[in-house]
């Protein structure tokens, strides 16, 4: 049967999919990983959460009955396909900005909450005052922080330099990861046995996923959604909790959201060719407790995307998600949601696209 619905990453490295019952996975194998940058009212709004709002986020976790776990603990549960409690959250901070030390750390320490800081060593070695120092990071580590790898130079990792071959690019990316890890261990001592990585700007492709897997990392992007076995362990999602995404009311919806039971996802990469300006996403979903008739997907400007649904012989459903718009160069997302059949919560999925200019040049920022 085919029906048309109006509405609006790669899974292969660690996909469980049909090997686990979708209902069991959705309810017992996910965590809401929150991503912050600056905790300040004085820094760029798009990457900032002020102290009052950050405190409200932590209060909200308490009110909703969430447990705050360390990222290594959640990562190990996902690797082992070990059931998690229904409401688990993780606090992560990208870039090691000084406001994390000055403002966020005292708030979290008073509540005895674990957290992770993803660090790129270059600005710290340069003594950039916007960032924590090695001494402050050592203090954070001594007070329960997990330190993760954020690459050496915080570059757009998907981009090749002029004249660079695929092999040369991959060698450079390997160095970005391994040299930064060496810097972290040199200055901070032994780190978590679970090696953690966050992609700068949330940009990755299948080759980077394979590289991170070969190096033994669990890696996180910036596409929204609950971390679960339905994504690669080298492409786990996080919910942004800064800037326009810091409103506690909308954050509540995301915290309670469940992962769609995604069996397959194409195209495998979110990096688009210059002439692919109206990307079509195909998802195959296992059976689950989502209301398919109320599934909606939304484009970069909040526009409702066209969704075509086709039932599969084994009870799964295949979705084709398309936009009628021609997208400009930049990072864009398709977000899909559907209500739970019996609970006041939503299923959530996000795909990030990275689209160059028509002449192949990359966008800035």
C-alpha cells in the first residue's frame, strides 16, 4: 500500500535495527545528550546559554525525573546494547570556553553533576583567553569532568584542501584526531577509557565515521535526536541547548523524545554534491509505537516537507522525504517527528545536510 503524507548518518557501523524489537529499543535504549558552548549572556547568542537559563535546564531535568549520567557511562551502555533507564540525560560542552569554568562548573558542582568538555588543544596552547587553560581543565577533570577530543584545529573536517587526494585528506584528519588526543593526555594525564570525539560544526561523512571507528572512538554530531542503537556509534546525535534552542519549554519536548526505529537511511552521507540542491532522504522504519498518520517532516526554514510512505512486507515502512525548494549553500536539517500512540511524548529524527556553493566552494562558518 502507498499513501502520501504531507509533512515534512550513517547507520551501518553499529546498527542494531531489526535485531532488537523496536519498542524495546525505543523505550529502553536511548539517552538525551545536551550540547552547550558558552554559558554566558555576553557571548554570541547563537552559541550561548545564559546562566539563568542553564539553571532552568537543570531544574527541568529534576522536575521531569531525569538522571544525569556521564557520557562514558551512556556510551558503554549503547556499545553493549545494555538497557538504560527511560529518562537519562548527559551534559556536554564544546570548545572549553572560559564561561564553562567560570559559570557552568560551579552550578554543576553544587548539584554534583557529571559533564563532558570536548577540547581542541590549539587555542589553549596559544593562551587564548576565551578558552580554559590547561590548569583549569585539570581542575575540571579533578572535579568529575570527562575530557573528550574535538580535533586539533577545529576545522571543517569534511573539506579537502586544494589539490589534496582522498588518502592525503584522510591522513590529515587522522593527525587532527591523534595529535589532539596526544595533547590532551600530555597536559591532563590519563583520560576516560571510552574515547570520545565531537565533530567540529557537527560535520562528518562515512569516511570520517570509519576513521573514528578504526581509532576506537565513539563520536557525536550536532544533528538533534536521542542517542540510541539506531544510529552509528560514530554519528550519535545531540540536542543543541543554546541560542534559539535554549527555551526550556521546547527543550522539554526534546528531552522526552524517543528515537525513531530507523533500519536504514540513504543517502549514506549528508555531504551533498554542488548540483544536489533539493535532497531526497529515504528512511526505512521498523514497527514502533509512533503514529505514522501524524508523522511530519520539516525543512530548514520550518517548511513542511513532502513525505511518501510505502508499507514493507515485514511490517516496516519506507519513507521518502523531499523538499520542493532549492537549498542555498550551508548546513541544513530535515527534522521528522510523530506522536507516541499512547504517551504524551514524541518520536524524533534529524538529518544534517552540508551543501557547497554551485561552483563547489564551501560556505563560510
